[in-house]
C-alpha cells in the first residue's frame, strides 16, 4: 500500500492537493480535496492492463472548463448537504420554512449553487490494517445554501488490500437539518473504449421512487417486478435502455430498514472482465447512466466522456426527502450523528 500527495492546482488562493492511494494489486484511487472529489480510479482488466475507469480530470482546471461547467455532471464529487432534487427548492422543518437555490429548473439539486462538491476540504492521510486512506473534513455553516445549522462533516476514503474503496460519512449538526451525502463517481468498466451499454447490471431492489415531471420524487413507491426497469437479474444495459426507451435515472428503494451494509448492485463488463459490487447502508440508490452528460467533455489526455459513457450508483437518503412524510432518516437531529457507508469493490 502507498499514498502519494501531489499538487493539483490553486483555488481562491489556496493550493489544492491530490491524494493517490495505491494497493499491491495495481488498483489506484486519486482524490482531491477540492470537493472531496474522486478524480481517477485505475483497475487492471482480465489481461492485466491497468486503465482508468472513472470520469474526471488530471488537473483542477478541468473542473472549471466551459463545457464541464455548463453541463455540470458532478464527476466524482462528494455531494451535500442534500443530494438529488428538493421539490420547489423549499422545505419546512420544526414549523419554519426554508428557501433554497433553484439550480435545477424550479428545484434544488445536490445542495445548491455551492454544495460540498465545490468546497475546499481539510485532508489528513492515514494507513492502518485495513488499507491506506484520506480523511476529509468540512464545516458547513448555519444557513449555508439555505440549510439550517452548523454541521461538522467528515468523509473518509479507504483503499483496501482486497480492492475495495470504502467511503464512510459522518456529520453532526447543532440544529435539526436535512442531510443526505453521496459520491458521484461515474464508472466505465471498459475504460472508455466503449460506452456502458455493453455492461451487465444487477440492482437488488424490486421497487423504485416515482418522479414527477420536474424530476423530484413524489414519495410514491412503484413496484418494478416484471417491468422493463426490473434489474434484479443481470441485464445488459443497452437492452434495458431499449426496453425503457432511454437512459436510467432510477431511484431504486433498497430493503434496508436496519441500515446494514448490504449489496445494492453489481455491474460487469464482459469485454474487459472488470466488475464492480456496490454495498451500502443507505435506503436507496440512483442508477444513472449519464444520459445528460455532454459529449464535448474530455480528459486532458483525450479520454472521451459523454452520453452513456459512464454510470453512477449514487447511494443516499430519499431524494426530496425533507418534503416526503416518513422518509427514512432524511432529517438529522441536533447533536445526533449522521453515519453512512458505501463500498465500491472491484474485481477483474
């Protein structure tokens, strides 16, 4: 195991760093403290070729490029305070109404105009018996982006010797506040030699959340068993796209009331032999296949991104949870600890 720290650029007069975690099997994960963002994931294929499988950039400037900023795909970022869309950019809590930025049509998306993915995080590296990692911390201040309470936030990335990227989140507010954190990495297990329609995906859920015409969750839960978006058995993503008439943006509801670490999804690429298992303590997972990603976005070395070039498995609380009655753990009480774990386990 090894950790390497390098300069990544400058932002608001501060030097931004990139932290490269590497294990003995050739797996390498790079994370920058701008946005606690995963920039690169290198994994061998079945023939031993080590290639990048994550959408991102090699310098900070890439995250400020015109095409990227206008498309706003949130490559690899740590999203908060509340990920996905909040209906009409508002919610009420303890008898008080809160107004948020409408940065996605009439709705609030991924924490607002300057969410956690656009903050400079404090970072500290470590090595232990489980692997090597970096712990990043942030203070989100009261009424930042319209959300109540000061919140101490911590996200820890650990690369293990058995090829897993563990992401552990902790947060403690001093007022009741909505909290839902996720990582927004886009994966392509074929290292961008093709789009992800050749991948085979399985999602261990028989239900999903209904979305309204604006893209916000209504709170209604839809049974998908036997439907075109039933992914409980391994299904070629291209075939599923054809069946549903487009790309995935589906919030699957997991059978996980006890918040245990369960397997939510598994994806495999027959061409490369690479596979990914996703495990989480969260109640739902968004399967997103990048249907809105701009084809104009490239890595500095020319690696091509765009529509269907990457998929996301975003594990988190219910989207629009602050406006949905009985949404599990969408509000964290003052002094209580928000805790969440998601594991991305690679094989080849």
